[in-house]
C-alpha cells in the first residue's frame, strides 16, 4: 500500500525514449494522472536519467547527466516516471552514483520520491477504470528493471484486469528479458535477436492482438521484431493503451 497520502501535484519525468519515439505514450501518462485530479508538472529542462552511460561503465558521464536533473524537482512532490527502467535508475542507482558527492543528500531525497507510473496509479491513486473499448485480447511484457528494481509485477496486470472488454493472457516466459538491454542489443546483436525471437514466439502463442509494456526500450525491440516478422500483434505502452480504453478510442 501507499506510504504517502494522495497528492494534489506530481512531477513527471518523461524519459528520453518517450520523448524521442513514444511522445503519445508520454502524453497519455500525463492525461491519466490529470484524470485523477492531479496537477502534473513537466520540468522543461529534463533530459536523461543517466542510465545508458551508467550501465556502460561511464560513471562520470552518468553523474554529469543525472546531476543536471536534480534541481528540476524541488520540494516533496512525487516524481512519476512512465518507465520501470528509468524509475529504477533514479530510485535505486542514483543514491550509489552520488555517494560521497556534495549533492548526495539532494540525490537521495529526489530518488526517494520516484514512482513508476502503474505503481503510482495502483498504490497511491487507487484508480478505478471503466472500459469504453471493443473486446480485445492482450498480453503483458514486464521489463527486467521494472520487475527486479522497482518490484512492479502485478500492478500493470491489475489495471488491465479492471477493463471489462480486455482479455489478458499472460506470457509463459514473462520474467525473461526481451533482449534489448540498452547497449546490450548493440554489443551482442545475435544474442539479442535470439532472445527477442523467444519473446515473439511466446507472444504469438497467446493469440494477443497487442503486447502492452511499460518500457519503451522493450517496445522498440519487440515491436521491431514483430514488424520484421510480419506478425499480427503490435506493441503499445500501457499508458496509451489505458487512455484509449477509458476514452473509447
């Protein structure tokens, strides 16, 4: 359950991939929060959480990028992130990244206010969704960071199960990585391709028309593989999917 009361205002950290590739998903996340009566603040100076550099071993570069975000989120308002991966970087890795730095306390304070979007919708806002869409079968892909760093496992599925006309068929290999892994897919393309091939086969077995996820890196990888294989299913960010369902379009 929530450790904070329902707020009147939240910050929104949009993430690089949302900004560059999935802007509609980013706006959908904002609209979901606004539909619950919240004021959503999107600091215009935000850029990257520093994860690409951090995961590649460039700690100094990651610190520089992350530090540029700190002053954008003053006060105590929650920071909602439409990505388990970026939320995990901010909440779990920033305290380590800033350890021993002059602004360590500020980084720890910011990290402690970070929530992944579906986690926030379920545990803080206790949202109740009314489905306005046509019947559809979907499956859920859980990203590695969302599961293992943010502990987000059942929250997205709980939201999907609120939708009366949505049939959720779970993946048999839900906990397996899709093979994206940021720079992993570039450094080890053959392994990545094999992993996403397994994921696509699992998706096909469900008969789902859509595979919904909360991480845009996964959606890029899975969506590209589905498109390349001319598969029937297509990928969609959960924020955009939920917005469409409750608006009937």
